[in-house]
C-alpha cells in the first residue's frame, strides 16, 4: 500500500511538473522572442516570424533608438516622475488608509462609500482635463503625478492590511506618548512593509507607463516621458518613408525597433522586481498565517 501511494505520488509529481513546465514555457517564450527579435535583422525577422536565437546578431534597432540624446532626457523624466510620484502616492495612500482603518473615525462609512464610488464612476476625460487646466498644471510634471496620486483600489488594500495589525500595539505606543503620526510611522508602516512594497510597485509601474496623461497635459515635447518618446520612435520607424532618419543619423529598422522599444520600456521595472520579491513572499506568508 505504501509503495502504491509512493508510485502514485511520483506520477502526480511528474504530471504536475510537466504541466507547470509547459505553462512556464508558454509564459517565457514571448519574452525571449521579443528580446531576440530586438537583436536580429529585419530580413531575418520578416523571414521567421518567431525568433528565439538570432542567426545574425544586430544592434541596429538599439543604435537607432539611442541615436538621439532626447531619449536619455525622456528616461530621466520617467525615472523622476516614477520616484517622486511613488513616494508621494504612498504617503497620501498611507495617511488615508490609516485614518479609514481607525474604527473611531467619524464618518468612516461615508468616506469609504465615496472612495468605492470612485472605482465605479469618475468625472471623465474632459472634466478631469478642465480641472488640471484650472489648477495651472498644464505642461508641468505635476500633471503626471497629482491627478493619479491616489488609487482607491490600492488604498483599500492597504487599509485592510492596517486593520489586521493588533490594536494592542497601537495602545501600547499611545501609552508611551506616541501621537497618531508617531504610531503610523514608527509602528504601523514598519509592520506593513510587504504591503508597502507591493503597492509601491503598483504605483511605480503606473507612473513608469504614463502615456495618456503626458499626451493630454504636456505640450512641450522636451518634457515627454520615455513611453511617449518611444511611441514616437515607433511611429517614425513604421513610416512609409524608410529612408527617414532620427536626427539625421541612423535609418530606422522598422520591425526590430518595435521589439527593442518593448525591451527598453520594460527592463527598468524588471530590474526593480527582484529587490521587492522577498517582501511579496513575506506578505503571502503573513496572509496564510493570519488566515
């Protein structure tokens, strides 16, 4: 009987491993194709629609993308907006989430309802644009940060996490003389690092992928973030006139450049993820223990 269970367990493990390997392969292959396609030539990419290992390695796509200094400035804009916006958003989200997590807050249910209401209905594109314009944020970097500084979904997640912190810790800190801000920054936030790291990544990805806000609110192309500039490069590279050049330097390889643009736009976020992965794992562990 023990041998039967052992054999059945091995069969199950083999089937499970095979299925997971197939799913992982299906997930990874598109990324490998995009990276390989960015390092190959147009001719090879046109002949082989799916490339995993280039036969002829080429840096033409990246040479075209980086043939202008404006991309470095756009990268700096995106990095600055992402860093400042993430810190600003986390500060506002934490303050609001902590307030709504307090059961003794007057009007707590009403405020919660209003927050959830914004997840279902919003003012729309034109009213939002008019508000940004009247506040004098047109053609400023503030227009990329302030209108989207708080996500109702992220705030609710953080509020629920705060509610799971034992009240005894806050009461002990209050007895020791801590006020609400002291409790938040010295007790609650240090205990909420898994949630803080996760939501920070959500905000960082949102700010890094800023495109529509930049199109609507930024008239000066010198202030464009990387996503808008890369889109313009793709448009230029996909134009009918293949002899067109960016700043008169390198002719655009229209197919491989699309792959290279995806790599350039995705790589910074992929580099950040390993530093936050341990917090994700810890958050999952805490959730299982509390459940």
